[in-house]
C-alpha cells in the first residue's frame, strides 16, 4: 500500500491541476434545486448486483492461479501468467463497456456482460484442455468487465440527487464486500476443494445476472438506455 502512495499522490495532483473547479454559484443552485427523483428500490437492486460482482471478481482473482495449477498442472509462474491474462483482458473489457454503454444503453451492457459471463464461466470449468481454458478466460474476463464503469453511471442515474452516495456504494462498499467474501471462499477451498469455490462463484454470478433484469429504466433516460445530450450525455 505504501509503495503505491507516490503514484496515487501524483495522480491526485494531476487531477487537481487539470480539472476545473465547479463554480460556487452553480454548486449552490444544484444543492438547493436537485434535478430528478431518486429511485431507491432500483438502486438497492443495483447495489446487490454490484456486490455480487465484487464477490465473483475477488474469487476469480484469488483462485484462478490455483485452478490452473491443480487442474492443468501449471507451475506457479504459469498460474501468475494466467492471472495476468485475466486482468489484462478485463482492462480491455472495462474500456469497451464504457464506450458501448454510451451507444447501446447501460442496462443492455450490464445484462449482456453478466449473462455472457455466466455462460463463459461454465464453459471454462468444463474446458477440455489448458489451451481452450485460456481462450475462454479471455472472453470471460472481457464480458465480466463490460459492466464495471457502467454500474457506477447507473447508480448515479438512479440517485440523481445523491451522486456522491451512489459512487460511494458502487465503488467503495462493493469492494469491501468482495474483500470480506475472500476468507469464506478460502474456507470452502480448504474443506471442499478449488472446484467448490468456482461452483459458489457460478451460483453468485447467475443470481446477479438474474437481478440485472429487474433493473428499471432510469428516469430521464431514453428507451435505448442512453441519456439525451441535453441531460449530460452520459
């Protein structure tokens, strides 16, 4: 953590230098005359989806290398390379998800990403060889990462008068919940094996995918799921 502090400080200084300060009058007007109505039920469903996704992300991050080492007899270096492949493909998926979300709709990206991840995780667990598994892992990582940034935007759309709270839950609480799930997943691995961990992750991911279809269209968003340019172009 301390090793990352200089980089974090540098990024913070860059943002403070490049981002313009919000005019005090505009901030005062927004505070006293908020636009839109908060959809708390929709935000609660979104929060459950986000936290479930965090549990699956932490589970994959923690146990993918062990899965390769136990199932395909990979070395520790090989397991680390698989993890790097997963994270790298996830980065590409995050960028693609933000771009696609602005064009086809945020809910469509969330639903498609989760549904695709359910299918690909199941296929990965039944892959006939390490080569097939590696290819499926790339697709899984991309699909799983597609909703990453879109979930934050949806949270702000559901709580248009409380963007700070929406971001805090979708970014902060979700990460904390995923971290808290790591010890129970480790216990499952010790007692029942690595395969049981991935069975748990598959169930959690499937439940999250089902919940995405309960997400309503946010107020002020067009039928396609995109916010009109006059409303911020989200």
